[in-house]
C-alpha cells in the first residue's frame, strides 16, 4: 500500500516578528528567497510568503513581492516549490492593494481569510463580504487556488456560503489557524471540531493547520495523526522549543519531516502537492 503524502508549508516571515524577536527571521527579499530555498531543500512543498518594508513592518508592496518572486526563480532555477502569496500582510492596506500582486504575478496559491476578526485586542482584521466575493471571483479568473485561512469555525461556514454562491469552487483547501490571538485556541479537541465542521459543511475539502506558540507541537502531531497537512515557520513561532530560539525556518521543516516519516507517511514533493491540491503547475 502506498504511503500517505503529507504536505509541509513553510511560512517563513509573516507580518509581525522582527529581528529583535529572533535575529534569524528573514526580512529582505534576498533573505526570504534564501530561506524559501532552504525550506524546499528540507522538504517543504509550499512557501507562504509575506513581505516587509524597509523598517521591517508588514507590507503588501507589489514591488517587494515581485523582487522576491524574481529572486527565487533566478537564484534557484531548480526550485519547484509552490508559492502561496498572502493577501493580508498589512491591516491598513485597502482591498485593491491587497490583491495587486496576485493580479501581476498570478501565483498558484494565495491566502483567502474567510471572515473579519478582532486582532491582538488592538485592531480589526477586516475581510468584508465585498472583498471576499471580489477576491474569490478574481482567483477563479486567474487560476489561483485559494488557501482558505480559518481562525474559527464561523469562517468555515462563510466558506461554505461562498461555495454555494459560486464565489469559491470545490474542492476547497483550508488552513486552520490555531492559537492565534482572538481566534480558536490550539488544542486537539478544537482541531477535531474544525475538521468535523469542514467535513460537514464543505465535504471533499483538503486541510492543513498550524499552532501558534505553546500549541505548535500538539497541533503538529495531531494534524499528522488526523490525516491533514501541516504548516510551520517563523510566521507562527520564533521559538523552536521553550526558551530556545529557532536557528532557521528550515529547522522547523526538518522537524516536521521527521515527524511525518516517523508516523509512517511520506513528505509530499511539490509535484505531489500540486496533484493533491489540484494546482495548475
């Protein structure tokens, strides 16, 4: 019997952690490109990309995305990793700016945050119905696979609504974001609830997940055991273990690959991930 293939996504920088949190967080296009390649060599099939401005803050700059995109492809022509571009790297960006880089670069995947939520008790992460409808239809037009980021079960219900409306197209792919501030806490019980909600409302979907902070390892092991895919990286955790800063994003990928293989699965290659997720290649 063929072994199950488990996809590893590397989320290498995010919008928040900076060098003062961990000096190994990649910030510039050059650093991000090098990190993506190292993660691919370690077993990641997907790289989830955010950009930083010159002060290290999250930005939706099309120029930064383009520079990083070009560096990955020119510096590492053998790297066939799937590039998954965020649409939510700056909470102050308007709807047009949030998708401008997607229109230009036409990646295989891009994030689709399926609901509005309070963020870190200090701001609002806005994903209006109009933005979600426009974004879903744009992705269909461009052939971009939405990675539906769900921070709570209500966002899964939103995805089911947009699926019925034709804004999204089956089969869907979810990223369960566990343990984020003001989102669903990271635990096996909550992950199982998210998975069962997805299966009820959006049958036939694929899913991945990650745990922030202290929930990271619990969610990692549970995802593999429950048949999902996994995301790791410094967007979600700058600590490799309690009191131990991560040396690199590749270090997280290497550990995830060991867990997958010890469980009895195979680490999916980018080509296998494309087949699982129905990407255009």
